[in-house]
């Protein structure tokens, strides 16, 4: 899965103009998992997109 994400990154940069990506995964009910299997979300990121991927990780 990680190899696929690394392969997607340059394609997104070229086609979408993204400058990075996040690869979150929610596993288990307390992690707000929405489907009963392991999965990841590939989120292309852009300068000043207003998304704070680390906000959820640092909020207690």
C-alpha cells in the first residue's frame, strides 16, 4: 500500500498540482472507522488548503 501511495504522489503533483499528501487510516470504532476493513485515504495536499492533518493527532 505504501508503494502505491508513493507512486500516486508524483502523478497527483503532475495532474492536480498537489505539493504533498496525507495517508490517514481509521481502524476500530474509537478511531471513527466507517467500514469494517483496513483502508487508507489518499489526500492530495495543496499550499494554503486550510486543512490541518495534524490537528486531530494532537488534540486530546
